[in-house]
C-alpha cells in the first residue's frame, strides 16, 4: 500500500511504513515535536535532491519508507565517485546547516534545531546504509578499488558501530525506556551481517 504522484518527470511514492513511522513519531514524541522531526527528515531528503539537481542527474523515482529514501537514478546520467559522495553528504549537510542557522538566530534549543542536529550527526557516521557510510564507500572505491574498499569500509563501520551500541545500551539503562539508539545500532549490525560486510575475524 502506498501513495504516489509524479512531479517533473519523477515518480514519488510514499509507503505505508513511512506513514506509520510518522504516526509513531507524533505519538511518542508528541504532535509538535514529531512534526518538527518529520520536517527535518524532509529537509534531509531535500538536500539529496538538490545535490542531484546541481549535478544534473535528477532521479527517475523516489520511494519513501520507514527505512529511508530510495532514489532510482537515470542510468544514462551516472554519477562519478566524488559526485556520489557529495550527494550522500548533502542530506546531513542540509540538517547541520539548518541547525547552524537556527543556533545563530538563538534557536539552538528549539525542537526543530535538535531534530536537525540529531539527524545530521547520525547520518554523518561512516556506517552503511547511513549517508556517511555511503559517501565513505564511494570514496574508498575510487581510491582503493571494489574489494579493498569493502574490507576497509566494514572495518571502519565496526569501529564506530560498537561504541554506538554501547552508548545506546547506557541510554537505555539511564532512562529505562529510551531504546531508540540501541535499536538503531542492532538494525545497523544486522544490515552489515546480512549484506556480508562484517570483516572476517
């Protein structure tokens, strides 16, 4: 089940899981805070789309789900390694830029500012499928080749992922209810394992 519409030759689809995630955000974070978080998420994806527009490689299809945004590019307009990294980093860059501007205006503690800095920092981590991990993968493949890039990328992802999981566990112990960071860490671990990107011992 999904909602769909076309805009400028691009097909946009919004999956049921995306709507469910938005509803959950509003229920657990409150209607106002959940709304600011969703706005920060749309700003994040808008950063990716803007970067694609700058490189004149508009997507043919954009699908939104609870797992994020998947963009299908035109195979006739492939991106270079550096351009791919720039597109990946444009999302968290948009969030961090918004946080910086809001902080300069004295609104650094506003819910929208906090949502932006949280998304921006999270997606900057070099862990696939987060934007930082995708950008790092593009640059490593450019410099090292496919096989070596995979090994280095997996090692760096693990280096950041295990401390992230530890922090998530400490947050859960401290708050006794906030398991979001721990759940995200487990999801990222499973993603790496299922993709076969965990380095062999």
